[in-house]
C-alpha cells in the first residue's frame, strides 16, 4: 500500500519512508508525526511500523529543536538560568506531543514552536518568579512585536544611515521571503496597512488564523533578523 504522510510526499514501502525521515525538514517531520499518530492510516498488521515512524519522527524533532529553543529563550527572552530553560523546553515538547494536531503545515513550524516556547516561559515565570516578568510581559508583547515589524520596515533613513538602512531593508525582505506562503502574504499585507479582518476575507481564512499566523511569523522574523 502507498504511504502518504502528507499531500506532498508518499512512499511505496516502510523502508523508503524510514530512510526519508532523517532528510525531512521540521515541518515535514511534524506532519509525519501527526499522520503516524492515527492508527486508522494503516491495517492493524502494520501498526508496529507506523508506531516506529511516529517515535522516530518525534525523536528527530527533539534533536533538532533543543538548541534552537534554548538559544531563543536566552537571546530573545534573556533567560540566563540553564535549568529553567531546560524545564521550559521539556514543557514545549509535552505540548508539541500532546497537541500535535494543532500544527498547521501552511504556517512556519519554527514560528509556531517559538510562540509555544515564549508562552511556556512566561507561564513558568508567573508560577516560579512573578517578580521577574518585568516590562513587556504584561499583555502587550504582541503589540510590541507588531511595532517592531513596522519599525524595521520604516523608510526614513538619515543621510548618515542610508547604507545601513538599505542593508536592513534587504535583510527584512530576505527574511520575509523565507516565510511560508500564507504567513508571508499576511505580513506583507499588514505592512501595507491592511486590517486583519480584510486580510482574512482576502485569503479566505478566519481572523483568528490571520492573527495567530501573524504573531508566529513575527517571532520568527525577529529571530532571523538577529542572526
């Protein structure tokens, strides 16, 4: 039987599928994990092979995401406690494992993951160290991210900073181009001043989808811009 973890990829044998997993990108691994979590995908006689795909896909995700998430917490959210960062990462893995079906392959895997990490970090601080939240953690973080994007795209350089401004614009454009199609479209429309409700109508999605996709993309853009 043909094995098809997603619309874009299919395999003629379990061996072929297993050999593909190490080469798959993170979004593909996540899609394969979700697919392999549903026993209805294959006959009962092949459940063991399906379970192996599921376990291997998740193990590859764990290996690939640990360092980027720890770096994200340290660099973006100034987490200097290595043990706390590891705890947050474990919480992220638990949510990814338990709610994998919430992943939308049309959105950036890393934007989705970083947003989970950010929320888990905030939740952990609120439980363990409420005094460490500080400015920027009290409900306006999304608005701050949006203002950051508009600031990056501002085109009012002084004569002394023309070259630097051009370089930043080129970098922002390159980062935007790395986003998956729907998220890239949403960000570009936002930069044009189009409201979320109108964007939702244009792309045929809910306003909630547009909002979540936008802020997932912003987390990713800001991380890329700092590389």
